């Protein structure tokens, strides 16, 4: 237990070379920091340009896709309209056929083909002269009617008026029933 006390000798620390502080030139460090800052700015601007171009490309692609969908919808609507037009033209052709009108007149209106056909000549309202150069009565008359040739003026006018009224009523009945679509 008893160890002798030792004395610690202080050894000298290694000697450092003497350094002098030399003030740095401001141009070199400032130039390096300015170059780094400008490179950073250029990188940011390039990144923003690329990002903007990407967004624009995506927006244009979306608009192109939307336009393609709209064009497809318009083509399908046009095709439907063409088919509908063809159907309506076919219906119009079949409805206007004289054979169909004759069948409807016979079935719906109980009409028959006439044994004799008489034509009405409508007066020319401009000068009172017919196509043949003959004078036409103002109220119109039957060409095949014998009363117009016999000279009974009042009777022939009354008969012509009655025939005009009957023809007008027949036309209203025929067009009215066809217009209501009873034959469908």
C-alpha cells in the first residue's frame, strides 16, 4: 500500500508553427458564391420551364381527347339523324303513293272509283278568260253540266255554287281524316 508519490512532470506541448491570418480577398469568395447563385437560378428557371411544358402538354392531350370524344358523339348523332331521315323519306314516299290513298279512301271513307269523271274548271281571276279563250263565269261551273249551256243564268250560278261547296266539304273531310291519321 504504500507506494511512493510520484511527481508528474509537465512536458512541454508540441510547438505549433505560427500561423498568420491573411485576410481573404473578397473577390474570389464573392465570385464563387455569385457563380453558385446564378447556377442555382438557371437550374430553377429550367425546372420551371420543364414543369410548364409538362403541364401544357398534359392540358393539350386532355383537350385532344375531349375533342375526339365530342367528334365521336357528333358522328353517332349524324348517323342516327341520317337513318331517321331515310326512314322519314321512305314513310313519306309510301304515304304519298296513290295506291295507298285509294285504299284509305275506299276503306276509311267508303269511297269507290267513279264511273264517270267530271272536272271543274276554276275561273282565272286575272281576266275572266279561260285557257281556250272562252269566257269563264265568275263562280266556276261544271264543264259537262247541261244547265250552263241552256241559258238559265240564276239556276246555273246557284248550281255552280252548290257544287263548289260540296267539293270543298269533300276536300275538308278527306284531308281532315287523313290529317288525323286514322289510317295508321
